[in-house]
C-alpha cells in the first residue's frame, strides 16, 4: 500500500491510515492466537516506472509508517524488476534497522520478466543488507523451487512463498487451481532441503496449505523423490531466417520504391483483395502493397493475416500496418511472432485512431504502448529478446517502419516523436497524406536538411471536392491547400481529373526528395491508382 499504488484508487491520502490499520489488525490477531510470531510489514513494487529518487521516497515513506506501528520485520516482496527491488531495500535500510526479507518473482524457468536469472538475483541481493532472500508469487510451487536451487549457496537464508499455481478467470473472478495440502507439504520438504528457512504461500493459498507446510516442517518430512530443474532448450537455431526483405534491400540500394495502400476486407474472405494485389504485382508498376489495420477504428480482417495470405498467394511483398490500439504488449508480441513465421517482415507501427471514431464507440482502446513502443518491441525481437529484455527462442528479422506527419497541428511534438521512433529502431518512414510538398520540405529542413531514415511520401488522388472538404476539415493532420480545393470545386464532374493530375505532380516532385511513394488507392476503384504510374 504505497502512495503510488493507492493513487490508482484515489486513496493516496489514506496511506498512513491503511498501513496503520493493517499492522493493528495483525497485532490483534497475534494476541488472540497467543502465539509468538513475527509481524512483517509488506512493501511491494510501485507498479509503474519512476526515477530512483521518487522510488526511494515512496518506499521509505511506507517503511516509516509500518515500523512506527510495530512491525518486526520487512517483507520487500513481489518484485519483477531487480533494480527496483534493490532500490526498495536501500530505501528501507535508510530509515530502519529492522531485518529485511527480499523476495523476487520468477517464472517457471527461474527468470524474471527481464530475463534475470535467480542466480544473478541472488548474487546481487547477497551484497545488500538483507536477512533473507528468496522467491514469492510467480508461476507456482515448482517455479519457486527452481529459483531456490539457483539461489542456494550464497550464504544467506532463503525464503519461498509461491502462488498456489497459475491463475485463471471464471465468472469475472480470479481463481487458482486446487493443489492438495499434500502437494504443499511435499513442496515444503523440497524447499527446506534447498535452504529455505521461511516457507509459506502467496496468492490462492488457504489455511489448509499453511497447515500442511507447518506439519511437514514440524515432522521433518523428507522429499519423496529428487526433482530436476533443467533449462528449457531452444526449439530453433539462433540464425534461422535472418533474411533481408525486398523493401529493405530496395531502400538500401536506393531504388525508387512504389507501394500501394489497400484496405483489408470487412468480411471473412480475402479472395478479392488477393486478386487485387496480384493484379498490382502483375502490372509491374508497384513492388509492394501496404495493408491498413482497422483504419478509422473500423473492424476488418487482420492486416497481418491478410498480408501473409497475399504474400503466399499473390507473390507480392507487403507492408502491413499494426496498431497498438487493439492489443496488449503480450498480444502484439504474439501477433508479430506469428506473422514472422509466415514470412511477413515489413511492419508499419502506428498508434491508431481512438475507438470513439469507429464502429465501437463504447470500446476502450488498449494503448498499453504506442507506436514508439511497438517499434522498440520489434527492435528487441530482432535482438532475440522480448519487450522486457528476456531471451526468446531466436532473433527475428523485422523491418520496422513508422508514420510521420509533415502537416501536424504541433510540429515540435511531431519532430520529438519522430526522433523517438528512430531511436527506438525505425528503419523507414511513410508520411501522412501530402497534397503540398512545401510541408514535406519544411519538415526536411527541421530535420537538418536530410532524413535519418528512408521516407516514402503518401499520395492520394482526390476524386471530388466533397472528399477534399472532408479530409481538410474532419481528418486530423491532413491539409488540403485552398487553391486545390478551389480547383476541385470549379472542375465539378471533372474533379477526379484534377485530383489525379495533382497526384502525378506530387509523385514527380517526390522523386527529388524521397525514397519512394505510397499511393492510396481510390475508394471502390483501387486499380485506378495504377493510372498515376503510366
């Protein structure tokens, strides 16, 4: 119950009351039980990133309240990040001399989310002023034992307080498996043999399991059989399929790149889109198609799945867009790995339009990360690690791209975000739709006269004055010059000819400025876009 955690429930001003009440209840329970037991003050992680100074202040504040109300020991527990645990221990020690039990959370392979092994954690914790170190929470009893085996032999007593098993959802509630008390008793016997001197349970544990642990330890129960904790073997070779995409090669060799943007189907068949992509490829006028991902928050077929189908059946390379709006980091990673296995490697990372503008206005966007974070995720996967830095089976070979807007409402913010995307590992960029290359030139100038990565200019042939009005006035980040609007208005039924003529001029202008163009196909007449390339 630190101030940062309580703030999520608007209870940050109740920090002292909540912590004080918890200690009082524990002391009353000890008196009622009539047993000589220690009361531990629990200090957990903050739940979000913070500077070291902020961490120290928040942990120390809670520790002062807990000690002031009468705890006997501190349990600094359920930490996924070793550095944060180290900060917490140092913060507590800066205001208290009470014993500290330092507990990390590990998975079934005895690693943290960031890939820190239990052995590495023990080595670092052994250098801190902690009385006991060990594992709690996590992936269950066997995971805790695997961690203990690695942590043993470093001189300090160990502790093991695992979850009863893996949690699941049922009826809107978090439930845990029905591990038998005897299973917990066997766990206690193994934990003691591995050096644990504090043994208990975390989430899902009931009085029955605690009683079984107590009985096993009091009776000096011996393990029935030795358990082996072997490292998981990699399923594929580390150098598998580290291939350069056709787009990456073309940009590296400074070939003129043309890609055509298409919308995925709103139904369950991709046949029409595959035929369209095949026709584009057969024309020889464009080397790639890029596929929107639920553009304007309207649900359609997965851009990654339809891209894999197009590459397999139409034989043309794709650049699927991927939004962070619709999936968590875990979901995005899963989708990316699946796409990679199907040969889809070019990915345009986008944050995505908010759900309010689309088919499901009452839905909540996920947005656990944004396009910068998605770019970083692909960069990490290419290094052979997940978003937390934990090793995966084999490195990927994604070619991550990002969007950039030459006509933003806030140019400084756009520049800041573009630099962040490049720093995160972006290898190419595609602009927002441009109707006047002066805006592109302005952005180029602000970038020092040249782009840090290859950029494709997105061009859309306007087909009516009405469409120009809508894009200019209702779509954020798009500017249709007044002169072009007037020309379209005066053209009447011939507005499409004006729109296509301007698009051809933009393509020629982009040849002097960019690595290529991304052409947005006209609605309901997608193959007309090829007329721009004649």
